């Protein structure tokens, strides 16, 4: 009879289910190193040439702080709005059949295919005081274009598909019989949504939020045309980096890029930890 050690050794020598795992793993690590890790390391390396006092002075500059606050604040607001309305859009596409459904489904992906500069020009024209939507908002005292509100609108536009396409497949897997069972047990619609549907969608919602947020933080093309780009008011951090580069202030540009990278990484790490907790808590998406 084969010993346990021999059996264990045989299992270790069993070929991997994935053909060429070692080769593909090495290729994947090499590719990620060349495309992602080395460029990011270059940013940190260039920033490390600054002294600590210089770095703090650059980061604590009022213009830099204002741009960072606007970029991250607008990105958080836009991602939160997309979670709500993106879930509603996904619900309509999954649960209802209506004329033009395929067209609506295709329109959701339009921000993926549309050049960001074209999106920015279109949004600026529509939300300008004399635009189609802007002239309707003007009597209400609301100015969208060339204000932080315009930035949020642009970030909502480019981030919506990330939430819809993340939530939609998960929503397709939720059996309607589960909802019917909840109703049979006496749950009303609100209780069914809060205790049955949302727990199942929680990991997907967090993933969609993280993707929309990450996309919005680094957005440039669709924002600069509608933002107005006024320092201390409607100037985003990516634009400030470009301005510093045009001024040949590479130290200032890399300092802003580094602080954006660190804050983005910490926020995405926190979102991933919450997502992992929700999967363990609710038992979905594991």
C-alpha cells in the first residue's frame, strides 16, 4: 500500500490543471513589472530625489491641496451617485423587457468607446449657460459648466458603465424565486431589497464603486473642457501635474503624482478589505 508521504508526493508531481502554469506566471509577472511596477517605481524614485522638507512644501502648497481635494472629493461623489443610478439601470436591463432595450444596453457602453475629449466638449456645450440643459438650470440659479458641479457630471458620465457592467452579471444570477420566497414569508418590497437583493449585490457594488472611483481620480480629457480650470476652484490634480510639467517643474509634478498614487492605493485597499468582509459576512461572491 502506498504511504501517505508517497501519495502526497504524487499529488505534488501531478501536472497543473492550467497548461504551462510556470511559463504563463513568469510572463504575467514580467509583463506587470514592465508595464506597471517599473513606471510607478520611477515616480517614487524621482520623488525621492527631493528632500523631505521640499516634498512637504510642494504637497502642502494651497493650490496642490485644493486640486487634490477637488479630484478625490468629486470622484467619491461621482462614484457614489453611479452606484445608486447604475444599480437602477442594471435592474431595468435585467428584469424588464421593453422596446429598445438592446439600444439602451449599448448606450451604457458609449463612454467606453467615446474619446474623452469628445465627451468633455459635448458636456461643456450641453451644460453651458446657453446649452440645452444649462439654459434650463440657469433660471434655478444652478451653473453646471465651468464649476466643480460640471466636474462631477463628467466623472459620472465616464464612470457609469463600470457600475452597470459589474452589477449586471450578478443581478442575472439572483433567482426570482428567492424574492418570491421572501414575499411568501411576509417580507415587503423594502425588506426584500434590503435583506435579500442588496446583500447579494454588495460585493459587486463595492467593486463597481472602486472601478468608477479609480477611473474618475485619473480622468483628464473629459474634465478639462467642462471644469473651467480655475486655480483654487475648479482645477483638478491631473491638470496641475500637466501644468507643472509644462513649467518644467518635474519635482512638483512627481510630488503631486506620488501623493495621488498613495491616496488612491490606500482608498482602493480599504474598499477591497470592505469587499472581502462583505463576502465573508453575507456569503456571496466567494
